[in-house]
C-alpha cells in the first residue's frame, strides 16, 4: 500500500472523528433536525458543484427513489439520531458506540445477502455487543434515562448505517461514488425538509455554531466522502474500511483535548472490545458489505 494511502486514511479518520465534536457544538443552538438539514443541503450542493466543475454526470433523475431511500438510511436517519443523542452524551462515547456499524452491517448482510454467519463471526459480534455494554454500563456519566436513550439512538443509527451499506451494495450497483455521495445528501435533504414545517424550529445562531455547521457540511461530509470514495478506488474497499478502527480513537482524542472529556476505563475497555470485534468481522471470509461511519 502506498504511503499516500495511509496519509489519506488518517486524515479521513481525523475528520470523521472530529464530526462528533462539531455536532456537539452546533446541535444545542440549532436542534438535531435543522442541523442535519443544513448539513446535507450544504454538502449536497458542494458535491453537485464539484461534479459540475469536473463535468461528472451524476444521473440523479434516473433513479430518484433509490437516492431518497439511500439518503434516509445513510444520512437522514443516522445523522438526526446522532445529533439528538449528543444533547445528552459526549462525542467520545458517541464515537465508540458508532464503531459498532460494521457489526450491524455483518448482521444485515447475513439476513439480506445470505452471507454465512460463521462461528468466528458470531463470536466477534457478541464481543462487539459486550464492548457496547461495557461503555454504556461502566461509564459514570450514564446517570439518567435520557442518557441511556441517547446511547440507544447511537446504536440505532449504527443499525441504519448497516442497512444502508447492504442497500448500497445490492441496489446502487453501477452508480459512481461521487453520484452516490451527492445523491445521498440531496436525498436526505428532501426526506427531512417536511420536518421543518412540523417542528417549527427556532435556531439560535452564534459564530461557533455557524462555523461548526459549515465545517461539518464541507469538511466532514462533502470533502470526506470524496476522500473516502477515492480511497476505495485507489486502495480498495477493505483498506478503506479500516478507517472504522481509527475514527473512535480520534473522537476520544478530540473530545479530551477540546471539551475536556474524561477518558474512563470503561470507555477504553469498550473501545478495545469493539475494535477487536470489527477486526474479526472484517476478515476476508466470503462476501461482506462494508460501510465506514460518518
């Protein structure tokens, strides 16, 4: 593997690890759904302009229904759940819980794609569940029902990512990475837009919140997806998927540096168990659908 592949991998992990910190800054001011709407709108517009500048035909109108479903599974639902969760729990915990995405991907693939559930894979999944349990049950900051429900939201978001991964593999065949990235964000925007008229949000804009939203949309969504799909094309999906192991490390690091979050033994032990599980489920033992967290 070339050195620039490793550099890209670490840059991508650092960016996605920082997304949880940015959400933590922005979501109290805007609210979960308005934050996600602005995020996907800016990201989709940026990716669309990039495609236009590079004369890349996206072909979004050829299969609008598929992009709406992809936008819901891979962006609208998980983004909103993670944003809502961060009203109650910190970025470090969210990053570790979100690392369970490949575990759910393996479960969905076993059901949908009939990917055999071997004894090794089953043991790895149980190990991952144990890791999540350690994080939730052993962290002193989990003291209220709202915090426990927030942890459940992140796990549910990871489940949506798992479904989205398998949906991408089975339904979006032949669609270019840039088209999937742009179509996913624009599809999520269309799905979430009616919610604005229901919840009547009253965001309280501030300079930090605005900067966080713009950075989240342009760096963590638009630019990061270009890096990720380019890494898939040049280094292969297996190597690109190892970003899953690095994202929670950076999530904990940024939370500790910028928000002063304490790193408990339960968080570290849970992270080790989840990462071991992800490594085991990523072994090349047949067909598998993969997706990195966002």
